[in-house]
C-alpha cells in the first residue's frame, strides 16, 4: 500500500508490455512522449511509434486512418489538448465512424500542479461522454491502469482513457485484480452512504471513509473506473442499500461522473446525490496537495458531503 | 492515353454529372458545383486507376480514396454506383431519411466509402493514416484524396502536409480541386491561398498543376506521382465549378443549392448535349 506510482507511468509501462503481446498495437504522440510516458513504448518498439509533432488534431485523424488498416492506434497527449483541442476530430473522425482508436490522455485534472489552468483539464469527461459510442475510463491506480489498457485493446471501438500526472497510492494487488469494462468495484463496504469515485479521488474517498468511521458513519466506497457506460446496476444497488450518494472526481462537477450518477438515479431511483469536484472554476498553479485543498478535493470535504447527503434521506 | 479510352471516360464522367444533378434535384439540397468540378478525376480514379472490388468493398489490399471535401458526396456516390458498389436506384434517395446516402460520406453504411468525411481538413489526415498503415504493414496499395481549394484554409491540412512529407508517404496522392470559388465567393477574396504550388513545394511535396478536366493530363500527373519516391504528391487541378451545366459554371451560388424543376430540365439538356 505504501507504493506510489502515477497512472501515466503505469500507462507507458502497459503499452510497452502489451506491445509484445499485440503486434498490431501502434502508438502516436504529439511531442509529449516524455511526459505521457508513451516514450517507454517508443523505446521498446521504435518502428511502431509515430511522433506527430505538436498537431493533436492531425494526430487523432491519422490514428483514425491507421485504424481502418487493421492497426490498433493509441493516440496520446495531455487531456486538455486531446479531449479539448482535438474534440471535433475525435467526434467526427473517430466517434462518428466508431473507429477502433484509443485515446490515452495523461495529465488530467488539477493534479497537473504547477503548469496551471491552461494545462489542467477539468472538462474531458463531459466532452467525451457526449460522443455516442465512446467508452470513458479513469483508472484509480497503477494496477487498474494496466488492466484498463488491455481492456481497451480488446474492446472494438473508441476508448478514452484518462491518467494522472502525480504519483498516487497503489490500491490494488495485481495478482487478484480483475477489470471489467463498465463494471465498478466496491472497494470498501458500508451501509450509511456510498461514495462513488474515480481516478485519484478513490484514494481520497477511502480516507474520507476513515474520518467518517470515527464518527460512527459507515460509508461504502465505489471505484467507478468506467464513467461511460456507467454501471447502472451498481449505482442503483448503492442507492437502494444506502439511500445517500456522494460522487467524487477530479473534474468540474458539471458533466462528469457526478452527473452520470445523477442521470441514472433521477430517472430510475431518485436518491440524494451530492457531488464533489471542482465547482465550475478553472484551476491555478501550485503544488498538488494545496491545490487539492483549495478546490475541495479532500477527505474532509467528502466526509462533510456524506453527512449532508445522509441528512437529506427521507 | 488512347483516344478511344478517353472518349469512354468522358462518356462515363458525363453520366456521373447527370447523376450528380439528379441526386441534388431529388434531395432538393446538396452541393452540385464542387461535385461537378471533380467528376472527371473521380471517374478516372475509379474506372482507370484504383484497384478496388465492387463486390468486396472492404478488401484489405484495395486502393483507398478519401473525399476530404465531403460535401461533394454526390460525385462520389455517382461514381460508386456506376462502378457497381450499390444499385444506381439508390441515388435518388440521396439525403433521404431512409437512405444510406448521407449528406456527407458515411463509411459505416455506404459500400465503397473508405472514410467518413465532411468536416473540412480532416480527410487528408485520415488519408495520411491509411498511407502510413500501408507502409507499416508492407502493403502496396495507394491512397488518394481530394481537397477543396477553400478547404486549404483549414490548419489541419498543413499539419497533415507536414506529417506526410515527414513520413515520406509516397503512396499518397492528393488532389486539390482549384475551382476558385467557395461559399462566400472567390477563394482569392475569401482567403487567398496563392501561391498554392509553392506552399506545397515548401512543405516537401511533389507538386503538379494540371487542367482537372483533361484526362490525358490527369493520367500523366498520376503516373508522375506514382513514379515519385520519398515524398507525397499533390496534383493541383484547375477546374470549373459547376462544369457541364451552363448556368452553374463559375457561379458560387451553386455551391450548395438545388435546381428547381425547370433548372433541372435545363441542366440535363446541357449534359445530354455532351453525350
């Protein structure tokens, strides 16, 4: 549990590992291979790595063209420049023809840190969720990242994967971890409320659970690694069994995991849901920990929201 | 080229033009001007050059074509139908809610369409990906794409231009349909792209400028492109927007407008005169 590995590190390692297993895997980057860690793959398989220069739109559509020839391209950049700048290329040249392109977006969220708001993507879940047929994944640790990359390779269709820059705790054990696309994982039990989280916020949710426990509140924690398609069955189960939901994501509260959960519950089982995320604001430069504090991505904030959600129960 | 063969191609291209006008008339919408200007090169590609199988549209070793200027879909559909990819009767359903012939090309539902396109500037990048895929897998097929001269203003075109020269995609041949007109008027006035030949040359391309309605010139230019090694080729085709229909020729108003019944009859009479 003491190990800390950034999910982008695990992404690069997974590409290099699966490059040997899947010969039609190719990787593209837009001059950020050192940061996205696709450089690890490039070193192992130089003939299967294509740097596209700082031209994300072109990279995405080139990947679309490559996929039509039977290759499985992973196109990588920072989340901001992939989901953001290349949104329309993703929508029209990957999503609309439902091509087998994988989008490996690193540096998602506020934990980008010192580079500041221009590089801290807090909108990618929202953008990607709106594209029909797009699968959206945000793994919570290195073990889940590795498994998610292989699941993306085996899935026929477009997949958006979001990884983080900062080193974060390894929560799972590689030996007994199983990743199922579209199936969340109950990582800790509890019946008073459920915290449904993704990415770096899963670990924060586990800390919140400890805080709550000291106050006699038992909160369940769900690792919702697949944001689309959302695991409806698990969301409904949590709502039925706990009656109070808090979502936690490193993303604007608008359009992301929280609203995906609200969408399920408002239509099928109206239940109090409170959302933790950035409150419709841009980020700023700073170290990771004080940024998380400033934007409310903390165990304390989640714990407060859990208590408020419980108070809303009928 | 053999003059008898040129005559055959001219005849096919004239049929394609009739089908373009019929599609746009049937749909009461569409883009006739820029479809008519590429009827000759598309006819040449599908009837003289490209290695494709109408009964096996996804054959993996086929030559590929990407209509980067996707709004000229009526030209592509007319050629694909003439080639036998789908029944010609489908053409009158163009843009109809029950048809697979979408306003802009849809690779998922239209036999023979190699890439969905329509949002300008993207098709050339997709063609680059196909050409790179061919090289990476040691395949001999070639990739063709047609850009509009207004489309050239999209930044992505130049990202792709750099990419294809960088990766020495000599299996890629791109045409620019330089008809000089776009929706808002003359390309020179809307956003001047001159000197286009020098721009592509500066990006490291093999550049040729031809008359896009002359089959001999098309034939020679493509042969030159095939012989050129180590760099992608662009063939800038000077063309007439609305070519073959008297009242549509060189008129930006026919970029995205459909003829009424009277105009349709006139257009078909103009084209019949060329048979």
